[in-house]
C-alpha cells in the first residue's frame, strides 16, 4: 500500500545527516538533559536502590547459604526480582550506553516503513506483553523441573545470573541489530555479516535445531498424555475449539479477537471438566486410554495437517487461545506462589549434583545443567523471534532495552516459578515421576522400592503416597511420567489447591496445567513446522527455482512432509526408546538451543566489531564464550564420553557388542529388538550431535574471523538501513522520566496532520 | 499509539467505582493490544494519516488479508 520511501526520501537519507523538521518538537530528549537526569542521584533514588540491593542480598543469603530444614519459596521470588531489577537498571544501561548507543532521533522501521500491517508503531507496554507472549512457552516450564534433580541451587543461580549476563543480552542485541536493519531475520543477518560459508552453516544449523526442538517439545506432550484418558480428551478438544474459533473469526464476527478468545477459554474450561467426567466412565477410560506410540503418530499426523491448512483455520485461533492462557496462567501462578508461600524441603545440592548418572538426565553438573535449563536463562530460539517480528513494531530505538532485555527477564521469572512449583512437591514423588519406567518398574510398589533404594536423605516413599497423589490429580498413575510437564502440573496443583479449591480441585488444576502446556507446545509445533517448511522451500529454491513459489501446492506439501517426517522420526525414536527417551534426548534439546544462542551471539559479535566498539566487545564475547564452551563441551561428552549413560557412541558400542555376543537382554533393554533400537537411536543421536557441533563451530569461527578483520581495519561494512529522521516521540521505559513527560506534552500539542512526513509516501 | 487514552477519557474520575472502572478498562485495553485485537483500528489510523486516496479495506477484508498474508509469512512461536 504505497509505503516504500520514494526516491526523494532515500536521497536525503543518503547524506547520513539527520535533518529534523524544525517545525516539530525534537523526537528525542536532549542528550545532555537525559544524561543529567540519569546521573542525578536523589536521596529517594539512593534509598530505593539500597533497599532493593539489601532485600536481594538477604534473599540470596536465605536461598544459598542458610541450611535450615526448609526454605520459604518467597525468598526465591525476592532473590530473582531484586537481581533482575539491578541487572536491568545497571547492566542493560551499560550495554545501551556503551555498546548499542540508540538514537531516538532516528526513525525505527515501524515509522519509516509503516504500512499499517506488519510495520506498525506499537505502544511499548503493549509490545512488551506481545513480545513476551511470543518468546515464552513450555520451555521455561520444563527445563528447570528436569534440572531439579541436582537440587534447587544450581538451577536457581544459572537461571537468575544467566539471564542477566547472557540470555537477556542476546535478546536485546539481536532485537536492536535487527531493528537497525529494517527487521531482518537472524539468517539474513548471518549471511550479510559472516559471508556465504558462515551464513549457510547458520541456516542449516537453524533448520536442524528447529527440527530437534519441535521433536522434543512434542515428546514432552506425548509423555504427558500417554495413558491419560482425561488429558487426551481435554487436549484433543482444543482442535475442534480452535477450528470453531477460526470459522467464527473468518465468517461470523471478523476481527472480534477478544470475544472469540473468551468463548474459546470458556470452551476450554468446559473441555477440562467434561474430560474428567468422560474419563471417569468405563467406556471413556478405555476409549481414550492411548499408548504413547499411538499419540505420537497422532501428533505427527496433526502436525502435517496443521502446517498445510490455511493459517486462519487452525494456527491463528490456537495462537490467540495460547496467548490468552499464557498471560492468565503466569499471573495466576505468581499470585499463588506469593499468597501460598510454600516451604521447600528439597536440599540445595542433591546427591546427584556430584554424579554423572542421575535418573532424570545423565551427565555431570558442568556442562549438562547449563544445557538442561536453556529457556529462562539463555535461549537461542529467541533470536528467531527477536529478529524479524518484534523489531518491526518498536516505536523508538531506546525502547528496545525495555522490550528485549526486560521481556527476557520476565521469561526467566517464569522459569523460577516453575522451579519453585517443582521443588515444592515431595522429593520421593519427584524421582518416581521423572525416572524412566525401566528404572521404576512402572508400578507404585516397584517405584517406591526403587526410590527408597537411592538412599536420598529424608526420603521415605510409601506406595500409598504415589497412589494417593495419582488419585488426587485424577490420573491412573503418576509413576514414570517423565518430561517435566506432569511434575509441573502436580506442583502447580499442589500450590493452587491451597490457594483455591482444596484437595477436591487438585484434579482440575492438574489437567488445567497439562492443558496449557500442551497448548503452548502444540502452537510451537505448528508454527515451527511452518517456519521450517518455508526455510526449506527457500533453500531448495536456490537449486530448483519452482520451490521458491510458496503458493505452489506440491512444493509446499513435499517440504512440509520432509519437515514433519524429520521431527516425527526423532519423536518416535524418543517414544519407543528403551532407555527412556526424555533423559537421553533432552540434553540434545538444550545443546541445540544453546548452539543457536552461540550462533546468534557470534553474529552479534561480528556486527559490534564492525561498528568499531572493541572496548565493550566483552559484553557479547563473554556470553558467547560461555555458551560455546558449555555446548561444545556437552557435545564432546555426548560424542566421546566412554560412559555409556553419557556418550551416545559409547552406548552404541556397548549395545552393539552385546548383540554381537548373542545376548538377548542388556541393561534396560529386555529384548534383542529393543537392543537393536538402542543401537539405531544412539547412532542417530550421536550423528546429530556431531553435525550440530561442527556447523556451530563453523559459524563461530566465521564470526571470529569477521571480528578480527574488523579489528585490523578499525571497523567494517555497516549493513544498517540508512538513518531517517524521526517524526514521533514516546518514552523509553515503563515509567516516563520528567524530561520525557515534558517532551510528550509538547508532542501532544502538535496537530496530527503535521506529524506526518507526507513526502515519504505516495 | 495510546491504547488507553480513549478508554480512560469517558469514565468519571475520583470515585472508587470510577477508579476501578478506569483500572479495568485500562487493563482490558492493554490486553486487547497484547492479543492484537486492535490491529484494524491501527490500520485505519495509518490509512487516514498516510492520506492514501483509495478507500480503506473493510474490517472483514482486513482480517482476511491479514490471515492470508500469514500463510506465506509464518511467524515463529518460541518454546
């Protein structure tokens, strides 16, 4: 719609001098005024930050150092929030001031490319919520739970410190650099900054990583729904509900998003309650009692259909439902934790913190804790969201700190709450739920016996405890419900029933939690498959031009089938794995996600170096080095470790040897066929690890080469869009400063017609 | 640009129900913004401001176009 800048606009921008319209108020607070405001420390301001620091210090002391019988969950909340506030106020400010140097006199893409559709200036607070809803999903709810095997402290420290120094930094940098480049995607930026080899490696790695991430998220859903008639029914009902919402929005009441979301939410609650009623009948229990393999095939079929159906029919309404639930659930969880304040009895470091072979995930604390918790501390997947979508909506450059850095702090807070929910349940129950059936034996008696044999301090689990918990949450069994989601659901039900409803409501809260986790994950599966399909089509299109045409049905279907086939194969492998699936595959998920983070940070480092900001390159270099060391070490463990539980090839060799010796049962694999499956799975997993790590090393080396070249030349080619003068103003943070309020008032008096640069439009 | 401005202007001030109503409307307007329910309004605003001679799309057309464009420009959702 006639929104491209015309020749005249480009010409004036090429001069690189921002010629502001003298008839308008300035589009930015004067630098000197802003600096003075930032550096003026009034007694009130000093007192506030002293209080925040003291509260944070006390909270960290309570969480990390006091070794009482229990620790109250509220200290986790205070430690997290105070650290976030300090990180946001001071560290992100350092990044802004010395590395990124935003300039509010420059127009953002939302202003100079404004089209009313994709490029729209959006209120910063609204965009904060919007961006948060796009980045946060099931990831921060699952990783911290699996990592709780090692006790609460390692996970807590990594989530809180990691986000301040790494995760939020990555999101902020990627968002800012993409914003300066008209909202370009990470892949496009990688090609521009790292050249053909680095760019291609980044693209292939991203594609493979997306497959792994989608597969393992799907595995989490399968594990949560397997042998759970209630879960299958209520989650299955989300499909017809979404279809109904889609038709409603398309044909009955177009654009009534809130209305249809509320209707969808009510139907969803009805599905949970109705699901419980049907599952309690004999026919319901038998009809919806599906094994994991059947559910996996169901999700694969669903994934294919969802990715080829038009967006309006299934994906968009499901996304509305998912966003609606996300905001609601997170507010509710925060309220419940603050009101209930559960006492935590789990030790800071568990017996497994110093071992390599924990039952929930295998591998030593370093590096595997840091890959098990990816989302919430450092998540590479965010780089795909922070580039592309959100930068096209930012109103002013200075708002990127609030939205990018601040948005990731919020996700980290979700991870802390998930951790609190997981560690508020009994430790015996935690291990009985999260260990594979090969260890627990699958029944309450064998599971209790196995848990008690672990010799965990303070754990004495009776079979009746497991049976009673299962009864309370309305499930046939909770033994070996690995994957994190069921544990979170039990933890959440445990907290929520103290808040609303008592024990009789536990079953509802459990299935409510399973429902929203499944909803988040299936949304990510749909969207991930679709995005991956387009990436594949684009890549094949370089050789077979016909594939570039995304509306060409056969091409779309072939590429969708390839993508679904790829993640489906990994999913089935995880579901049927005699070793337990989640505990062997989840590290691969974390490694993939962190490798993507390393790729994103590597691209950011090259960009920062080309800008000539060498003195503050450590801001990017430090998290990049950490992510690279963690993921490459973890990959090397997975590839080269001689311990079969850790190394894929060691396990492969052990099982291959056992087969060659003619054994028909080895370890947890009870048949020759199961042993062959292990040989196959470990080979696939091992090869994937090798491919990931090689691709990532190529990207990182390409980035280091680009950085060194920039260092020799004192900078490099700047790929930013040409600066254009801004004709709007908006404050940068949550609360406007005095100077910002004053300037906003001046802008409020400007007649609307005058604000528009008509020369820039047709 | 200012999603709360309209909602806040009409409500009575300085009474408890008035304040609560304002708070609720502010929250509802914020939530609408986060969900993207106000997209058509923003499109109209842009259309009017840009002085485009053609008539804007109707609400039905706008949403149809928006969804159909998403078919070829998928947006990722995170884990």
